[in-house]
C-alpha cells in the first residue's frame, strides 16, 4: 500500500469521526500526519548516526511501511518536514495536532490512552489498567482466536464492549452478516479514529455510542446469532457480570447460538474469588451450556 493510500485512509477515518460527532456525540478525529513511538523515533535517530539518508519504517503502528528521509535537523515524510521530539516516552503513541506531536490520550472522567506494543497493533489503558492482553500475544491476533470460537460467517453478532474494534474487525473478515457493536466511552471512540487497526463503522459494522446494559433491552428477542462479551474487569464493571445482564444475553441470542465471554485469569488466591467459575454458573442459570475455555467461558444457548 502506498503512503498516499495510507493518508487517504486516515482522512476517511477523520471524516467518519466527524460524522460520529454529529450523530452520536463522540469526538471527531483531529489527528493528522504520522504516528510516532519510541521504537520508530529511535530508528530514525539511528539512521542519522549511521549517516543514512532514508529509513524504511512504519508511520501507522506496523500496519504498512513507508520511506522517511532523515537528517540532523529532523525528518521528512509525504512532503512535510518534522522536527525531532525533545523527548519521546516509552509506552506512548504520538499523533500530530496543531503543528506538534501529542500523546494519543484524553482525560475525561478517566485517563484513556492508546499504548504501543511490540506486535504492532496497540492496546489501550483506562486509568492505567490495560484493557487488552499484549504481553504474550498481539491483541489483534488474540481477538482473531476468540472470534473463531463463535464462527462468524453469515451471522448477526452482538459485540457488547467494542473497545478498539478488534473483535469487530475479525468478524468482518470472517464474513459476518452484521456486527452490532456498543461502546459507551466517548474517549475510546476517539482512540478508534486515530488507531489505524480499528475498523471504520459502516456497511456490516454498526457502531453504537451507548451502555450495552441499557441498549440491550431495546434489542428484539432471538435477534442475534452469536455474542462476543469482553467486559472490563469485574471490579470496575460488575453490572456486565450480573445475573440480570446474562438474562438479557440469553434473551437476545437464538437457540444454539454461541458466545465467548472473556474473563481473564484472575488469581483467586489474591482476588478472593473464582471469576470464571462464577460467570459459568450464572450463565447456566440464564440458560446457557458452558465450558471454561482458556481465558474465558464458551457458552451455547440451550
């Protein structure tokens, strides 16, 4: 993919973000230009030290590669000149705003931040709590594995907690008929407009601004074929683990429909509870047949 095509795709994300501002109250995308991480910044600096004039690297978190011209005063990309950052911090992604590089982070009710990984696709944090696994697996590849469990082809899928949209992206690649995705945090919506790995809403992807706890009550019974439920940890979003919410999941999914419920693997010796087993028990009470599966619960509506 050419650098011009990358720029056009990013512009499309900007326009989509602006549309979101009008329709849902979520922020539009005010990010322009390249995305920088410490890894990329160090690679550019190293080229100067080695007397190289050009570097092949990524300006979109390893989604594509491009060529950047470098010299002691700064670097040039897509015809635009950039100065060196005075300080490039680890665990930070920088985007171009109003002529300078700023961290991809916002502070509303909480600090929401896009965080780089050595895999390429980023994770994100809310008040320092990592929302997606990234230590031993790419968060994007991890989403692919979980989506395969619900066999998305031809299905209407409920994606309860949209986050960066990695579940939705793999559902679309898996030929899902429709993905109904919900995300209540407007700052996470904004992260998606900056993140080149997040899918753009439209077509088969319906991205809705709202709390799925409330929004699910408006969905018709037996209206979805499969569910992906990836809530924040139990201690911060207990309502998404409640019996009442599981009853709603059982109501909207068709008989024999598959669901993957991510729970993580909290240490019950330190947390004082076995969350996966508690989740499986509540899902069974709601009408699912369940099995513990790696870092979550795989359930089928009986």
